[in-house]
């Protein structure tokens, strides 16, 4: 059971200031000495990086589409263990969910699954009395969603604040904060949203500090903490990587999960010599990953070692498997291409039949070239930037056996990119997309599984077990 105080930060629409308020609130609570658990609704990889900066803890996603509604509570409890309070940043508008799926994966849906009160962030920059109608509509739309307060953002002046408060007096929803326009809290964006923390750490630290100061000054932190304490108790056990793997399939006993020594291309004293080394790409070019993936790999018996393809010229010593997640290789194509020793090492590992799992950015890196610059050449395909944004949830099925899944395995995933790979699928495609459109996508060859599809392995823990087992036998 979990009784960690918690609240959900939501908004009527994107662009209202959720990230600023949620991140500032996390940092402000942490500044009071509280252990704050940060969470993000949906598949977003970038916001959790700012959350981690604000709290000193791993930012975690809660996605009812990718993982299913039943896992939202356990995954939350897993991340929030030992914390004093949790702040959950919503996605899009409060009631916006997976297209054509009703409330599924919306912020409102997750708030109900977490039995958590909602704080509604309203961009008040172009309204006064109308704010009351807007808040009343959102508060009354679904009686199971408890909107416990509103934070007014981008308020122009004291007079503007007075008009807004007067209008909301009769709404029954208390005003818990008022924030003025503050350019110092702005974070730069580009083709896929905010620029990740890993690419601008010093500036991000300053921005998060400004968010914390703004929220601490403009919001009633005591009232918000009291609201969080009113969240309902969640029944059921916290998610556990080893237990999830044990339930996923029968097999040899799994090593208990324990802290793993980390290396940066070097061997580590005290490493379990019987554990296969799984190298996981990181650094500024590969920032998209879910924490549960490495936790599952470690619980399955792997030694997880991060490396940075921008700077490391060799894979970690003893690498027997490679995971390359999402990110922005298109931004760093010249640097990635210039690191020829690592590109050759990746190609040699793949040609030897070692397990390689690549998602989105990883697919681009494995291609023959990206925007005309040589990449690893593992996949006989060419990648390039494109004006069209490909975005949305996907329902997919594995078309054949691979290092990640047996043929027929169904997984839900998410696509988010402004690039094109030609051809889009190999002779043995990775996935057959069932929805929203039927098509094949990705590449399976030898030990390589490369695809645009982002998946959350907590929904199918056997993926990690299968990958580690292939590392031991390849």
C-alpha cells in the first residue's frame, strides 16, 4: 500500500505552464528539505530530466496506454518509495488521452488511478472573468476527478490578479497560486519540444532555480502540501523489477537487484564476472530512456554500463549486448560521424551476432548514413530529417522472433520523430502496426532489433529477460 502524499499538476491545454509549475513545485518542496518523487504522465522523455534536476531523484513516467492502467499505481509506488511527497506533471489538456480511446492515458485518467487531487494551471494572460467559467467546466466535467485548486499563470498585474480572484470566488475552487510572467523560467525548444537537460545543464540548473523561486513566492506551498496529504491510499504492492521478471516467464533464478558499479568505457573493480555486460548509450545525443529498462536488465542479471557515443571511442570492456534508446542524433550527426572508432566497434559487435536493441535515435545511428553523414552501417538504410512530425501511440505485434520478443508478441508503443528512414522496413520487419494504420516497420537481422517504436518494458518484462539470455548465449 502507498500513502505517499501526492498531487497532479494539470492544465486546460498544452502551453499553459504545467512544466514550469510542476518543476518549480518539485524544486520548492525539495528546498524545504522534503524528499520529492517526480513523475510525468505519458511517454515524454524530456520533462523528467528537468524533474530529476529539481529533486535529485529519477524522473519516472506513468503511461496508462504503454503499460496499462493496472501498472500505473505499482509504478508510482515504486518510484515514490521513501519519499515525503510526490508531484505528477500531466500531459496535454487534463482530459486529452490516446486518440480514439476515450479517457485512456489522459491526465484525468491517471489522477483517478492514483486517487490524487488535481491542481489546474490556467494561462490567464488573455482573460479575466471568463476564467471562472473555464475552471467550473473542468471541475464539473468528471465528478471522479477532484480539482483541489487552481494556479493562475502569466498574470499581468495586481489589478489583473484582483479581477481573476473575484471571478473565482464563487467557483468553489480555491486559488493556490498566482504567477507573473517570468522570462527567466523559459526553456528553449526545438523540433521535438524542450531541449534536454543533458544538452544545457548549467542553463537548466539556473532555469529550475528560477522556477523554484517563482513558485515559492507565488504559491501557497503549505496549502498545496495539505492538498497532497488528502490523496487516497493506493492498495497493492509497489512494482519490483525482479518480481516482474519472475512473473513474466519461468526460468533460472534471477540475481537480486542491487546497486551496480558504473564505468565510462573502463573495467570496474568488483564487477560480477559472470554477468553479461550490457552497454547502454547515453550522453547528450541519447537522452530518451525509461529507468525501468535498466532496472529490468540489472534484475535479469546484466551488468549495465553507460557510455557516451559522442566521446567514448570504444564500447565498455566486455560488452556482450547493446541498447541504444532515443534522443537527438540528428543534432549531433557531425560529432557522431566523426567518432569513427566507436562506429566501427558497434558494427563489429552487431556483425558478430551480439544482441542490439535500438529505438528511434538508435535506429538512425545504426543506419548507413544520417543527413549524408556516415553512421554505423549496421542497417542498410539512409536516414534524413523531414518536415513532417510523426507522433502518436501505436499497437504493434512482433512479426518474427528477435532478441527482444517472440513472434506474435503484442506491445504498445509510441512514435515521436521528424526523421525518415528509407527503406522503412527490412526483409524481416521488427513490427507490424495494428493501429492506427496497418503497416510494417523496423529491422530484425542477426541479433539486431531496430525500430522507430518506443516501448516501455515494464509492460512486457520478458523482453529484458530474453535480451539478457541472448547476451549469455550469443
